């Protein structure tokens, strides 16, 4: 079992999400932001360190690198960790849809010899409901914190806005809103993921 912090962005919830409460069982497609740069960074207390087996799943002909942890967490990666098993960030860095013919998980028909490689990665876990169909993680919500973030124009008179550094705050809530409004950036949920049944 594992306890993971997951960011659920306001726009992801408002577009395609279902509000949830503390104690609910949820199933989410997760993506790891390895730089932790979501909303301008500054997520030190919410970053996760994952040591897991690398698999590749196919979606519309593209291969997506996925980490499958022993505790049941399944999370997709933006970049391909192949060639960088130590997690230094200095690997080939091909993204999803890169080379073919690697481990594709149990029964996936990959051509890689031996067991799938294990890598260590750190970053912010986030719910991703757009783009490729990602594998999902199921768990129970233990806590929810509404994320408030200030934004400022990128230039005087501009309609484009960017996060204001060090302006993020958290508010403990029992249920997520469907709509977040001004200054609402999403929620940070603590997700209890049970170990997979063997």
C-alpha cells in the first residue's frame, strides 16, 4: 500500500471530472510532472519519489512510458526513461510515441529480454484526462486540500496570466467543488493506494 499526493487541476475537474469526497474510492489516470513545474513550481511538500518498473502501453500506435510501483500506483511519464535508469534526467528523453518494441507489461508482447527495468523518479502526480488513454490508479481519498493560486498579467495590459511565485495556499475541505472560480487552481488529494492482489 502507498499514500500519494495527487494534484487535480481545476480545468481537468471542470471539463471532465467528477467531484469526490474524503473516503471515496476513485480511479484516475495519472501523469508525473517530473520537474514539478505545474503552476510555476514550488511543490516541495507535495512531490513524490517513485521507484517502479517501466512498462510501455500502446494508445493509437504510440507507446507511452508507464511506471508500475509495487504498491499499486500506476503513473505515465511525459518523457521516456529508457537509457536513464538511474533517474538522472540525462537519458535519451524520447517522449511517448517514441521507439517501438520494448517491454509492454504483462502479456503486452514487448520484445525486451528479461524483466522490465526499474527506475526512480520524482515529481508532482497529476490527474490527466486529456490526450492519450493512460492506465489508471484506484485508491481511497484520505484528505483534500483546495489549492488557491494568485495570477498576474504576463505584461502590462496583457490578457495572458501566469502564477505569482509564493502565492499558493491550501484549504482543507471534505469535498471537491465542481467549479473553482477566481483563484481556485484545483485540489491536492492524498490517495491511499492498496497493494495489488496477487
